[in-house]
């Protein structure tokens, strides 16, 4: 590599799978997920190529995963399955890209939370994706304190970057939901 190339993210492959049949995925959501993944890695200064898997599931499916992997028998909004530790990630031998991990998002919970918090479904899904990708990169808020504040600040900076700041209202175009 030469010049600025080594200081920036090269390529990002986001594999998005809809694994549920209860809710039709609104137009533009796949693009939004890709934009949020890209903006997160870019603003975090991620270097090299990366791969992220995103699965869209229903509440029953995420509840099963939450129970299986976290021993919590309830549904949640998003789960992160990081493949790296301390900033060290395995590389895909075929592509040379770092494998960051998987994001599992409950579309039912995202819709419910968007309504409860009074913002668009796009804002909610964008936030959940950004939040989860930060987890893939090693951020953790479980113990609260400074780490949680730092993560929250990064989330809001990234959401601003993708045009989904907190407190904004949106006009939905027919076909969006």
C-alpha cells in the first residue's frame, strides 16, 4: 500500500440475511445497514478490508439465541457476536478481509422501539447496527461508567454522520414501511 490507503478502510463486505417471515423489510433498510456499518468502521479509523454478517430475525429467533449464548430467556433488540479480541481479527483466507463478526437484529423489536421512542424505524435500525458494530470492534457498556459514556458518544457521532441524529423527525415516503 502507498499513500493514504493504509490509513483508511479499504473494502467492506456486509452480508445481510432476512431469516424471518413475520415482517416485510422496508425499502432502503439493506442500504441503511450497509451505510451504518461503513460509517462506523470509517469513523473508528478501521484499517484494511472487513466482513460483517447481519441477520434480520423475529423476536422468537432472537430469544432463542439470547438464551443459548447468554443464558437470558427473553427477546432483545440486537445481539453482537464478535470474532476478534483486543482489536485482533482473523482474516478470510480467500479475500484477505478481517472477519469482524455477526450482528443479529430483531425487526419486531426495532419496530416496537421506534414507536415507543417516537422516531423512525430507520433511526432505530441504524442505531442498533451502529451499536452492534461498535461491540464487534470491542466497545462494551456492560459495566456502565466511562466506557458506556464513550460508547454512547461514538454512537451519536456516527448517527450524525449517516444523517440520523437524535431528536430528528422524518417524513416517511410511501413504500418505506
